[in-house]
């Protein structure tokens, strides 16, 4: 079938005006005025619809078309008429409309506005609504922008493994991956479950991060990134947590924490600008119906220098705010893990722009972060953004073998588990750094959507694995 | 640190010649000639190395550098001298070399050539070898090319879920995803394992394909694609099977099998051309040391029209070959599933180019493939390529509700499990098609590497989940 996509009509209206075109898409609405009528058609190629005008005289099956339900699939042929005086730049004067697929009368998403909660029960159909059409286009464009950003800079994309046998600290929050039947597990001679008989010959889990694997590749390629799914078996039912989500984790060699922050800032600005450039219709819709400050906020962030403040100074700022009468739910003192309310105060009220908080106490950060010369803080940098709080967590990695070994011992971790990781420090170690960006958090930020369930095609959360 | 990457030196040699530059990288070899010496340095930014020349007079720590081991990390500063008469276009005349990280004398990958089998035990270090440097760069470039191919054509990238509760036919080959402790599983009142108490409130597995989910999005966006990990718990220890691998699955609306094949052919040619364009040094190395026919084969495929033959005609060709004396291990007759030996005969000896075999018997293909008018074949198309066999499996999907329902009933499948999938046929169904490309198979094809374990950063196969 020689059809033209609606995106193409909008891109080439000047050329295509006056021409015969065939457009295939789905009905958003039909208005029948007896002898003429209008079909609003969308084919998914862009956010905008096409208005199809039908005339009883010109169209043999006028009544058939006039009775189509929302979401019926139609193939429409006719002249593309430019309409400089109408709200839309053109319309299709149909001379032929074929019904490719009817839509049953019980179609669940009729014209009336459905709640996002109801739409979560219709995940197979919700991409057909304006809201999800916008969200999932932005998601796709943002993903492509991230790949382009890193590839253009010579980074190597690494598919770090999803299934892992490394146990790590967070084991309690990991999903087991197994072919063992829990009704009848193989047992060893002590009566324990014998994982040596499991598929991989050992207990295995779903990864929580590709970072340690990415470091293997950064020590060969210099600059690498991952972009893949990660998992948390956390029993937390919030608007910001999903059991399955995508992460971007760049890792850069011969680089320190300042380089890492520069990279994160450049990347965020690049993605925001690219989405603003490629998705103006989607953002306009989201700005109107989801978050009235969205476009202003994105524009501001794309053009701001991000603030940088140490954790120690950030705590002072928060303490001063408390002294000046500001109330937080959680008390503030040096050593605490910053809460979302603290993060949002810093980025929204104090700095009024995206803010890197750096050099956190070692106690509240991961074992692989580089110990600062003060002996009590580490070279970490979290990026906080207005409206959402933490969006990126990064650090310079501990590249000194003896410091890392000491830290692993202090934390009571098993050095044998980290043999390969320590090998990187034995054979040509170098200053290096990286960060993790939760992709769904970014999409929420780019769209103004407040619930992570609405930026994931088919969200997996505690108690929910439908579709 | 203001450093220049080696890729930049090669790109801008004219401009940078005669300038002071700083380069950071890892030692591939050191040759000490007493008063002068050479360090071959690679920083991962490109396949090519940099020759660093050091002179005892110019370099205070000459002896320290001369004694560095393979893989030590160095930061070298000096003048970039163009050497028009030498094999390499320039060298760095070092005035300062700092040791960023020594490499211990027991570094496992010394200069002598290691076997790929040994290197599989050194997955954290093997990206530093020429072979894996080439393979994993090609892998990254191919992944980026795939994204660019689809994005440039307006496809929406969809992250279909990794964890799934849909049981499907292939349940026996799926990994369970659970937080249940097999040593102490919760039981229901009949004594069976109670998966309603598992994390998702139901039994869950790792996905084997995103296709059914992708169709949800194709019915909204028209053209979509997935690119993510998929899993098989098959107990097969071959050079072509991994438990975890990446798949690309485009799905296109208002399209038939011919459109699907056009898309697959365009995509393969695009990726091959892009990799040839961006990775000439990597391919030259692979062509020299791994597969001497590689570049010729890729060039041929990028410039051939792919053959198209029905399964029925393909079987006749094979039967004719048998009649003419060709021996196959597996007998040939209409109705068989083609074996790799048959596929390779068709593409390598008969057609001598990539070949789509279409319209397979319904019995040997999946339930969702569109039934042809003959009532016994389906609109499937597998793409066979010389040297590897099947690389793509695609089909037009059954879009007719009643035909699909009948097929599901015939196969004894539970229609309730496919409610959402059937809904797509109830509400605006349309002709549509798609295919699956195993990404590792493609990387094997692009690199000539014969074992899937050597194109995966950290392969997961039966009995093996290291690193």
C-alpha cells in the first residue's frame, strides 16, 4: 500500500497540497452532519491528527464510515486541501475510505476523559490516548538522545549482564532467577537447597546496577555507558519506585568528580534540548494538561549553570533555614542522609536551579566511592533537580587498591566476591568516575507526569505484573 | 586534566602536528633501547595505538617508565611529531610521563597470544585485547546504528517488560523470577506453593520476546521497535545459544509480509554499511585474524538484493539437490523444520546471497502468524545469511479476530491468557507485521566471531554466570 504518514503531510504540506494521498490510521472521532462529516484520524506518526472530510455525494459508503466507533482503523484516499484560514493547515477531502478494522462498541476508551488509574488497567490500549501518546514518544526520543549524546562523544555502549551471581550487600532486595521448582527443590546432604543444581550452577539474581561491570570496560575503552533494565525487589508502593526500571550508567577513565559532574550536566541539557526540539506538540499538551510549569522549567534548566555545593555546606544551609523558621519533617545534622524535602529545599528554594551536592559522609555512601583526604567524606555527587529531587547519583571511584581493600574489610564484605573488581586496581588502575541516571525519573521530569507507573509501557510494581 | 584522545590525534593530525599534547592510556608494550625507547599506548578511544618515544636525556624518570608492565596506566606529555615516512603517521616525543597506575607483574594477559577459551576466564580484562576491543566496538556501533535506523524512520522505541507473568507455551524454557525462598516456600491450604504470596502476587518469569507487548504500541504509534534483553532457560551448550541475549523487534502497522522483508533487508544493509564506515580498523583486524572472508562477505551482502523463496519452493530445491547427490544429515520433505544445514545450503550454495524463506507450514510456526489463503501455510519470513543461517525470524501477524481465536482453540491454549492480545483485534485491528533479530547473531555475523560467548560482554550460559 502506497500510503503517506501524517507526519509527512505536516512536513511537506506545501508540496503535497492539491495531491491525491492515502492515509491509514485510527479514528479519534467521527462527526456526522447528515450529508457531510468529519473524521479525526491519527496514525501515530506524530502527535497531530488529520481531519478527513467526507461528503455523502463523493463517498459510496458514507453511512458505513459515519457509524464507525472510536479507534476503528481506516484507510482514506483523497485530495490534500490546504486550508490557510482554518485552525489546521490542511484537510483530506476523501473520495474513498476503506474500513481496515472496525472497533467494537464496547471499546473501553471512549471520548470522555479517563483517569490515569483506570488507564493503568488498560495498558494495551492507553498508548492510543493523547496523554500516553505524548509520554511514550518523549520516552523514545529521550532514549535516542541519550544514545546519540554518548555515541557522538565516542563512548562505547556496553550491555552489562542482567542476570548476576554476585551477591553484594543489597541481596535482600534482589529478585532470584532460578529454574528450581520451589515445590521440590534439590537438597544437598545437609538438607539445604542445592543451588549447584540450579541452571547456572549457583544462586543467581537480577542485577541492581551495571556499574561494576561497566568499570571493566572503562579500563579498556576509556569512556563507556550502559543503558538497560535494572531491578529492585523493594516492597515499597510509592509513585517513584518500580521493581523494573531502566538505568543509564556512564563510566569515564582518567576523570575525576568535576569531569563527572560536567558530563552529567551536559547530558541532561542535551536531552532536554533535544526533546524540546523534537516533541513540541507533545510538550505543549503536557504543559497544558499535566504540569503547567513544564516548558518553563525545562527551558530554565537547559539554560542554567547547575549549582555545586558540598554536603557539609548544604547541611549548613539547611540548618540556617531551620534557624530562620523553616520546618522540615526530618531533623537536619551533619551525617544524615538527605531526605527528599531537604533536596527539594536546596534545589527549589535555595539555589533555584539544578544542584550537585558533593562529598557526602562515607558512612551513608557505597563502598566503591573514593575517600577524600579528610578521611570522612567521599567524592560523591548527587544531582538534585527542582520538582523531583535526586535524579542522578554519581561518584569518583576508589582507584587505590589498598584503600579499597581496607574499606571492604571495614564493611565486613567478602573480598573474594570482589576479586575481579580489585584486579582493575592491580593492573593499570586510574582515576575514574561515573554516575547512574534512572531513566523513568528523567521521563517523569521531561513530561511532568507524577507517577512512575505512567512512564513505563507496562510497569512492574509490588503485587502487579499485568500485561 | 586537559588531555587529547588518540582518536582525536588521528582525526586532526594536521592541526595537532608540532603541538604539545597530553595523552592518557594503557601500555600495550614497552621497548627499552637503553638511551631511548618506545611505549605503545592505547586509550580505547579508537582501535589504533599511539607510539610514544622516550629519551633518557629528556625524561627524568626514564627508568621507571622503561620498567612498566603491560597494561600500566600512563599520562604522557610531549610534542606530536608527524612522521610522513614511518608506518604510523605520527609519534609523541615525550617530555613527561607520569605513572597513573602500575600493572602488577602477574598481569594475566601478557603480550603472547591467549586463546579465547582462556580469555573467557578473564572477562574483566579481555576488552583490553585487540580481538575484544574490535568486537565490543563493533557491537556498540551496530547497536547505535539500529537505533538510528529506526529513529530516523519515525519508529518509537518501546521498552517492553523484562519480567512477565504471561505463561505462554514455552513456559518450560523460562526462568522464574521470585522472592520466594525455595527452602521455605509459602504453601496454600492444599499444600501447593502459594505464588499469590510472591512479590508480584503471581508466578513471574523472564521474558522470551517483547513482541506481543510491542503490538500494543504498534496499534497506537504505527511503527515501533524494541531493543532489550530476552532470556531462554534452554539446557543447550552450543556456540550459538546464550541464556541471556539482546533482541531487536520492530512491529509495523498497515503493513504486510513484503513490507516486513523490505524493512529487514534495509535494516541489515544499513547496519552493515554503518559498521564498515565507522569501524574500518576493527574490521581489518577481524578480517586478518578471525575470518579472512569477512569484509568481502559484508560488502557483498550490503550490495546484494536479497533472494525471496517460498518454503514450498525451498523444499523442492533441497529435494532436487538430494536427487542430484547432495547429502544432508536430516531428511528433507514438505513439513519439516529446516535445519541449519538446509538453511546454509539455500543461502550459500543455491542463492549465494541472503535469502528470505517465506510461507512456512502453520504447524511448525507460532500461533500468531497470519494464515495464508491455502489454509496450511502462514505468512512467515525467515532471513538466512551465508555463513550463519537464520538471523531474522518474522511474520505478518494474524489480525483477524475469528481466525486467531480458532487457532488459539486448536492449539489448546487458554484464550483468557490472550485477552489483551485479542482486544487489539477487537478495536481497530489492521494488517501488521514484524520480526525479531537476535543481536548477538548479528554481531557474530559482523565480526566473524564463531562463539556467542565472545560477543557478549559477560555471557550467561548453562552452568556459567561469572563476573
